[in-house]
C-alpha cells in the first residue's frame, strides 16, 4: 500500500486546483460551421473571435442568393439577417453574436431556432474595437419566427 505523505497530498491538491481552473474548452464545446460570403473581412474576424474563445470552426463560402437561401431555409427571419450564419448543435447563429451568448444558448438549450445580431453593429465581435462600441442586442429567435432580446450590450 503506497504511503501518502504531506508532500504528495499538497501536490495532489494543487494539481486538482489547476485542472479545475483551466477546463478543456476544445473538448467541451461542439464545433460550429459558418457559411459566409467571399472575402468578407468581418466574417473572418468573427470566426477568429470564436476560435480564440475555444470553438472549432469550419467555414464554407456561399455566393449571393445561395447564402440568402441558406439563412431563410434555416429559419432566420429576413429582418434578423447579417453577413454570416453559423450552425451549432442544431441552432442557427446569425451575425456577430458574442461567444458568451453562444455558450449560454448551449447551456440553457431553449426550444428555439437560434440567436441573431442583425446588421453589423460596430464593435460587436469581428466589427472593431470594443472600447468604442455602439449599443446592440442579441436576439433569441423562437420556432415561430418571433424574437426576444437575450442580451443587451450598451454603448462603450
């Protein structure tokens, strides 16, 4: 039987504390697939935001009407559209939605189509310096197409 001394106990306790402080995000976050237009710098910046937040991202370029149809076919109301659309675990993510709101969606699992940040608000993820942010809202899109505000981000 191994002998547990004080040093072993302290090292084991510290190791558990360190492991708890740094969860393995890449193993716990599902992959997200992003459909976007060709050469869009803000789409690329949003994908970079997701990767920096621990998401694994695949990308697909869709041209013109194909991208619009993809959004509409997946339940994104026209008034909620932006430049790119993500799909993660059956949820649609439209526009510059912050990673924190995607995590909340995955944690709470509402019966919904997904989330949207319509348009391209300045300083939303992928759209510029957050210290000069304009106010914007993240909407939850219900199955019937109605929307409600999930999160409000005030101007900075």
